């Protein structure tokens, strides 16, 4: 290769490396339109379902993309709703959520792996009850790049987060199925 070609190649590489990368835009999660639900086995009622409000969150998207580059969310454990106020009080107690000490749960993505044109695996750190654990969610995308919506499913081992209510622990399932439906603010 001639010296002039090498110089041209070096200049082209320098221009490409100095070009600004397309920065991801951060979009807020709309708490009024988004929800987090759980479902867990219970010997007396088959399955208990409930919701935990999403307080806030963010999704980072590259322009024109529907699969994010980062996700974070905060849930309000102090306002669980299982349809039974006595059960909710039990869940909010120190036996389970301990909302006096830990009123919020947080999730921060650590890895996002596309699994299809409108699907991805979402790995991250979930902190519940003061305990941080790695968790995985399977996510599908609906909508388009202007208004993507996300449906995530996963399974959480409540014992891994220290939630082992002594009195009723044997009649409640260890794993909770979780579902999140996320809509972004626009």
C-alpha cells in the first residue's frame, strides 16, 4: 500500500472515530398506564394475585429502536393490592416485604439480549427487602419505535430475598410469577 493510501485510510478512521455516536434517548415509564403484577401459589386459595404500583422508571432507546439499551424501575411495595386488606397488611409486614424498612423495590438492567425483532431477554439486579439478586425477564414488544410497549414475564424466588414468614410459610409457594406491562410517557 502506498503512503498516500495509508494516510487517507488513517484520516478516514480518525473521522469515523470522532463522529458522535447516536446517543440513546431516555424515556420515562408512565406509572398511570403501567403495572406490575404477581401470582403465587397458596394452599387455601389456589393462587393469590396482586399488583404493586410502579413509582417511576426509565427506558433508554436508540433512535428508531424498540429494544432498549438500558432499563430501570422503582416499585412501591408499601401499596401492594391483593384484593384482601388483611393479606396486604401481612405482605407489608416484616415477615414478607417489611415496607417500614424497605418501602421501595428497584430494578436496574445489566444486560439486554435481543431474541427476535420484537423480543429480548432482560437481565438485571432486583432489590427487594434490602436484598439484591440477579433476575431475568423475557420481554416482548408491541407498538412501533414512536410508542413501544413492553410485556415482561419472569419468576422470582421469594426465599432468595429473605421473605420467609414463619407462620404461613409452608402454605405459600416459594416462587412468584411476575408480569410487567410498561408504557412510556410521551
